[in-house]
């Protein structure tokens, strides 16, 4: 029998306890060992829980108990999760986690400590909840050079955008609905400003390319400025707006990585990933495009991924899983200002259309103007060709110097 501990008894932690306790026999068959929960760490009391005798408020009980071989960290946040994880690994205990913030900010260090202490640090649940993605990239697609990864990595923002696209609902109303349904937190900043998606694409990029990509290296833009007018122009263009996390390896071995709203063509495999679902596209040189799809969060989907990692650790108590990347600096990422892509721009101008068109073409080259029903007389939108971001910004600045109000700037994807 292998004893495990669960740190945190919130949504995911309680799900982990539920899955482990309700599937004892099937889990034992897969792990080749019976798995028993010895401790559940939480600062709260749960007197009515059937597991009341397993609760502790003292982390030292877990770290100093040599019987505990695997620890599930499902606390969230960096502190105290980082200290607790580090100390467990230093003791030779394997740790599994759903904590994307911790993996994205401290992953390189914690993986190194695990390696040095013949333990494992596994984090399948940190990206995509119950969607398998970490194992497929590290094992199933290992024979490929991964050219690119791009995905809808946050269910909350995808739900909001879906409501805006399908039901013409404003951002504020869609966010309020997401909160009422439990898809968005009371403070939704991490979701709607793109930070959650950023952490996930950082983990995927680090795993795929072997160097730690920290969130601060990544240009990140959320969906709070997306208006219904932009949704309508995207439809006129032939697509939809999605919040995309994307990373590509360039010819000079630098990474082009970003999180931002993008126009996606309707025939893209990601265009019809709606509501709270996630979709992750992995482009390999041998496989071509492979897409992983499912609910990216939720109690039991995420818990199932955590428990799968626990089983993996139990099967490898005396061996290491090869899951590794090294530390790095921001030099591995191409500066965002130097990247290039087409862009959609919506503006407001009192200048006559012919003069405005000439000015736009002089600054942006050939552009395609878009139209939508009931557009205000002084509102215009267009799509540029591929341009370096710094040159885009210079052109936008020039328009603003001429009294033209820029309402929206959104990337055009090539997915």
C-alpha cells in the first residue's frame, strides 16, 4: 500500500479525494499498488466529512512522515504551495499538481530539485484540466519537431466570447453570466486579462522547447476591450474572435510567443471551440495538426488528471519520469515589437473617406476595408497585410496625430 497526502481541500482537492476513494480497486489495478489517503491538509475544519480523521492543519505532519510517498498539491497560488512542494521534493517525495501559476513561475527549479532527489514532479492537470496534453507532448509526439502550439486555453474567456458571438451579448453581461454560472471568479482578472492562458502557454512552451518561458517574457492581452462591433466585423471578414495562446519556434531558435485576442477564420479547427471548452492545436513536422479538445476546468475533470499523475508516480516510485526543462532568460523569446502579422483596426474619423483611405494606404500599404450593418457614419475598419509590430504601432501613432481615434486593434491569426 502506498500512502499519499492531498494539500488543499477546495474544488479540485475535494475532487481528488472523491476520485481516489470511489475508485480504489480500479486505481489499484492500474497503479499495481493500493493507494490510501493518509493526510488532507487544509486550514479549515470539515467535521462532517467522511474523511474528518485524515485532516491536518500542520504541513510538518506530511513532510516528516516517511510513509507518505506522493503528495498532491492542489492549493493554488505560489505561496505557501512553493515552499511546501520544494520541501516535499527535497525529502524525496513525488509531487503532482494542478497549480499552473506555480509550474509557470517555478517549474524549472522544482523539476531540477525532483531530479536531484530521485522524485517526480508531474503537472498534467495544470494545462487543460482533464484534457490530456502534457503526456502527449512529452511522450506520444516525442518523435516530432513541434513547429507550433496554439490554443484556446481559458474556458471563462471562451464562454464570454461565445455569448458575444452567438447572442450579441455585451462583454459586461456575458461576464456577469459567467460569474453567476460559476465559470468566472468574483475577481475575474486572471481570466479576462489573459494571465491564466499565459501561464498555460508558458508551461507548454517550456515543456516543448526545453527552456523555461516565464510569464513575464510573454506579451499578454486580454479580452476586456473587445466590443460587439469587433465581433460583427470579424463575421464580415469571415471568422470569429478567440483568445489564443500561441508559440512558434523560429529559424534562429528564438520563440515567438503571445497571448491575445485574434481573428480566426471559420474553417480553422479552433473556430468552433465554444463555451467553456478548450482546444489545443499542436503542429508537428511528422503528424501535422493534432487537436486536443474538452473541458479545460471543473472539479472532476481536473481531479482525474491529478489522480492519473498520482498513479504514474506510484508506478515510478523507484524511477524518474523524463519530464524536464532548464532555466533560461528572456533572450529565448523574440521581442514582441519585432514580430510580424496582419492586424484588424477599427477607428473613428471625421475626415472624408477618400482622404482617410489615402492616408491609411500610405501608412499601411494595401488594406482590405470591412463593412457591417448599421455602422456609424464615421466608423471604419480594415485589415492590413503582414507588418512588423513596431511599424504597425508607428502607423497607428501617426493616425492618432491626425485626430483619428483608434477603437480596436486585433491580431489576424494564421491558424
